[in-house]
C-alpha cells in the first residue's frame, strides 16, 4: 500500500514569524503518527492572502489557520462555513481562523471560541453569572465574544479604541443573547469596578517581551482601567496574547497589584482530572494565551485530518522547558 503523502499545513497572517503554531502542529503530527509540515505565510496584503487560499483550493495545501488581519477575508473567501450555535439567521458573531476543503468547497470555521472555552475549563474558570470585560473587538475579540456568552456570562462589556466595532459586535451578540452585550467606552472606567473576568484581546504587546519601553506604551493605553479597585478584589485576567514567560499586559497588571495564578503550569491540567482542593482562580492566569492557542490548534488539526489530538500534550510542547 502506498503511504499517504505528507500533509501540507500552514498559517496565514501578518507579522506572525514569532508564532508558536508550527511547534504545536509539528507535535500534533507526531502524536497522530502523520508526516507533514506547517508553514508560516506572512502576507503583506489581501492579495497575497488570497493567493495562499488558492493553493488550498488547488490541493497544493491541505489546511490553513488564519490570523490577524485576514480572518474576515477568510470567511468572505469561503464557499461554505461550519455553522455553530454562535450563528443565528445569518448573523455571524465570529470571523474564521481555519480553512479546509470538503467536497470541492472551501469551508471556513472558527476554533477560537472552542479554544477559549477549553482553556477556561483547564484553568477551572466558570463564567456562569459573571461580569466579563472584553478588551478589543477586532478579530480575536470577535472570535471569542460569543463563547463568553454561551458559557453563561451575565454580562459582556466590550471596549475598543474605535467605538464602532464594539457597538457592531454588541448588536450582533444581542440578536442571540438579548441585552447581554454592552459597548464600553474606551478610556471610561465607569461600570468596571465589579468586573469578575477581564479578557485581553487587543494586540497590545503582541509578540513583544515586557521591556520598560513596551510596558510604558501598554500603560499609556490601559491606565484608565480601575487597577486600584481590581487590586482589592482580584478579578481574573486572561490575556489571549502570548509572549514568553509573561505578556506586557500581564506584567502591567502585576505592577498594578494583581497576583499571578500558576495553575496552567506544571503539569498542564487535564480535563479528565478533578481538582476540588484548588481555590477559584483570581488575578493573572499565567500562560492562558498559550493554552487557548493549543486548544484551538487541536480542533483545527482535527478538522484537517479527521483525527482528534491531545491538546494538553500539545500545550506542554510550548511551555517553558522548566515548567513543561
């Protein structure tokens, strides 16, 4: 029997040379006993991104992840989409982060929301009845907002530098979860004192270490948040960005009085385990961005190959070696 040819997978984005996705998917190939490669396609514009999508249509590629700024373009370029509970009457609450071919159709899907939900479950975070602040209404924010409400959050406040995307996202969400999504004016802390969970989905500090100059810029953008009040009641901070040991936003939060919660370190928590002795998480959930990335990557890999893969073992491949 002729062995199957190596799989050709990849990531389409801009400024993504630092991505951990190649490590994750190389590990997924190993765990699945498959051969193949995962390539970074750093595209300058929509035209370059469409050219990579065309390689998937032609069979030159077998599966693609898509990240900023091409997630909306991926959805627009597809022939079909994987409908979920987050879609209603043609209302899309998520852009696409995964593309694959099915019966000659280019299919768009989003695994970001499921990745967020799995990472929250790994960290034992329960959103039922919680008030959540989402920072950022771009591709990442749109990808996870619906998951937050589907997991039972009582309210989702959405803050974005430009108010239009926040208002538009809240309107779409409210068609499915009426009166649950509220636009939050960027720079105005009113209504945020009692927030239970903060999801950081902007590109602040993306791919950068928390050096003084970077921290200064992040502080200039985020010092309107009620850090003093948050230091007293320690809301949970989950940064969807990842940057080595600690992201710039996490480092700023630590400076402003939030504590670090290490439950996603040694060993990564497995869904099959139950940890009744652990207190509820609060403060900065370390490595949350890596956990979400691993869980969404595992779901993308399953869509491409039809094979489930252990996201916890994938996560271990990208944590620092002294903690993996």
